[in-house]
C-alpha cells in the first residue's frame, strides 16, 4: 500500500511488492497530471503598433495536442518598457490565443512579450 506526500502524491514504501510497482507509478503519474495540470510558455515579438494607444493583437499558437480545453493565459512585456502596455490575452482555445498590446509613447522598437498558458 503506497503512502502519500504532504501534498497528496503517492509513493511506494519498502513493504510494497515489486510486482505492484507499475500501479504505484501509474498512481503517481495520474496525481501529477491532476495536481500540476498542463502548461507551456513562450515569447512572441510583435510588430511595432502604428498609432498610440490603439490596441492590436498578436496570435500565439500552443503546442499541438497539449490542451484539451482553453487554458488560462497571462502575458507581460519581456522588459520594463515605458512604451508598451500588454493589456490581456483573449480568445483562448485549446490551440492558441491573442495577446493584446498597445504603444503608449513614441520611439518604440519591437518589444518581446512573454506568455504562460496553464490548463488544470
């Protein structure tokens, strides 16, 4: 009979039979899938928006087959730029989303935007 960690992950103990190891490993893998969920992250380098304070979007594509439903997505500029505001990620599906941003002052060159998507 496996034991559980403080966070509920099962593990085998010294008295478990070796032949039951596959069941223990499966239980651990399922617990990790359930508790951790699925996640991915990346960086997009959007083109420089033309007009000030006009929201524009850039498409983000998630790895094929990773998510079974739309994940939660968070986005932030890669640098602390006073010229760019990343407003939100929207329209998330299992395959991708849009990251919205706007140029808030002149002189901006392209600033990369980091994003993280998590299901579960």
